[in-house]
C-alpha cells in the first residue's frame, strides 16, 4: 500500500511533511478500506441477484396466479351466546373470516381500504419526503439511517421511514402545512371506522405494538429480490404486515410474489434444506398486482419476494408499509422493522386510535 501511495502525484511532489504523510496514509487507508467494502457489497449484491433470478425461474415454471381478494359476506348483526348476549358487529364478523383465511394461507388481499383521493395525496406527499431524504443523505451520507429502514442501500429501492409529525421531515422549520396526508390516510385505515381497524384489533388486540411505519419505493431498474421471510421462524405469528398500493401496480412494476401457505414449521424447515428448489417449483405463487387503495396483509413468516421493476416498461411503485406486533410473542424477533427510532416500542394500536380521535376533533398535530 505504501509503495502505491508513494507513486501518487501529491506525495511524489514532496509537498507532504512527515506528519502530513501520516495523516495522508491514514486517510488513503480509509479510502482503500471503503473501496474494498464497496467492492464486497457489489459482489454480494451480484450473488444475491443470481440467486434471485434462479429462484424466479423455479417459481415461474408454473405461471403464477394473481393474488385475489376472497369474497366475504358480512351478514347481519348476530346475537352473542347466552342470555342477553350482545350482538356481534358485522365488521367484527368480517374480521373473523379474514383472520381465518390469513391464518390458513399466510397472506390476504383486501380491496378498497384507502380512497383514491387520499392515496393520490399521500403518494405525492411521500415522494416529496423522499426528495428531502435523498437531498439530505446526498449532503451527508451518515444521515441515511435517520431516513431509511432495512432497504437503505439497494439501488432504485428504499424503505422510507415516515414521521408522524405534520409536515414530516419539514416539521420544526417554522413552516405552516395545510394538510396532514399521513394522518388522513391513517384515519381511513385505523381510525374508529377505519377499514383495517377491526382485523388488527382481532389479530393483535389494541395493545399491539406499531412495529413498522414506512413506504417501500421502487423505481424502474430495481432488482429482483430473493425469496425470504421477514424474520427467523417463530411458532406464533409475530408480526402482521401491510403493503398498500398508492397507485395501480401492474406486472412491469415489480409486484410482490407471495408463496401461499409457507408460514408453517414444515415449510420453514423445507426452505432451509436441500428440498428448497422442489418447494419453489411446487409453490402456490401469487402475484400482488393491485389497484390503487388495495392492500395485502400478511404474516411476516410467509415467504415472499419483490419482483424487478422493469427498466423500460416499469414505473415508480410506492407502497405504504406498516405492521403491528403480536403481543403473544415476546423477546427479540431477530428483525428490526423500518420505523423511526423514536417510535420503537412506544406506540400501540390503541395509541394511534386515540390520536386519530383527537385529530378528527380538530387537533392538527396529535
């Protein structure tokens, strides 16, 4: 390394003192170390891409079907058991049926959970937040983890963590903001009459911890993911995750493939054995091509993979991504979700509900 450095013009010229040489050697060593790390990371990404392409070839030997929403009839309010039993709300009955399907398949599509108008406004807001995050991390790369979650280094793909404050990353700069797009979206989803409130209350109870709050953004050119579960296997479902489309997602935009029924101990054991390729070839693979406002709810143990966003035919895909933790599963899950550090282990489903009540009552930044 020293012989190489001594051939550099700024050293050969004789402008560097002995102290300066020591500093220059240390800095150059850091540059070489960084370059080596970059090359190692590039090699790892290329190996992952080769694996992902091979897995995709196995999965598509049978043409994947579209993941469709099951037909569920809410029915009339039904009286509870026993004398004077309270009536069961139709929404709760739907939630019970949805939970049964989710527990069976590991994945469930639910349509029309967010209005098109709210989805449009929220998507525009998210892309503005992403522009801010990109500019800040370009200025200072060390800020990356303040803005991005588990996908903070992938090319053309990121998990942008969301701030609950009005104005998001612009909060605290003395600006006035006319709207709160994230709160408006959460109101439709998790408010008192929210489309996803009943199913989450059924799955995790109001004490369920908010585990992720982000948006997954993929641009044309983003690569195929390897098949994976989000965390090491647990006997009980630890997290229930939402991917919500903020625009239509077609087959060219890298929709997520889900392997139905792969959230079980037997499936996990097969995936980590020599039988993995056979498992992928025989898998019931479903493609989450979604309409704006539709979502996929899945058990985080379920095998899935984001597909490549086509460089020529693709478009920017933005998914709202949040999850709640099952309070029955304690201890370290072996997976850090994409969520701002200040929100970790501090917000429950009940907390969000209370904040949204205040927001509806006129609190602009609950």
